C-alpha cells in the first residue's frame, strides 16, 4: 500500500462498532504524523459525513478545500485509532489549515 500521509482523506472500514460510533465504509481524515503512520501499523483518523451537522465547531468542521463529490464535514468527536489494514484508497486531501483547525477542535474537546 502507498504511504498514508497526514491530511489525506481515505476510505476506511470502521466496522465493527458500538453505540453512536460512525460505522461502515466511509471517508476518514488522517490526523497522525507520517512517521507514526509508517512505523506503527496504525493511523489516527476522524470520520467524515455528508449529512449536515446539528452541532458546529468544535464537534464538526466543514471541509472546503477538498474535491470531494459531496459537501462533507469532519466529525471531530469521532476520532479513532485504526489499523492500516482498515485503510483503503485515497479520495482527496484536506489543506494544512483545515487539518490544524481539526486538531484545534480536538484539543478543545479534550480540554487541552
């Protein structure tokens, strides 16, 4: 598989899940650093949705810079560590500013 890079939006298999976790095959935004992705066998990612959100930032962030076929929002509260075996092909990339904004939202949720 090609290197998995921070800021890429890739397909991922999120099943099995429980409760309110995002499920199924869906796009995710890779947040972890390239060296972590390469050496750990895992990535840290957040799920995307095409459903307009009920909550704004810091729980969701609309992606504007990508060339996704539908309007898409990052579900910042749906952060997951995934095996690279769950990660599929690249769909698009988020801008470095959008990635930084998502991490800022995650820090706000965590109280960092």
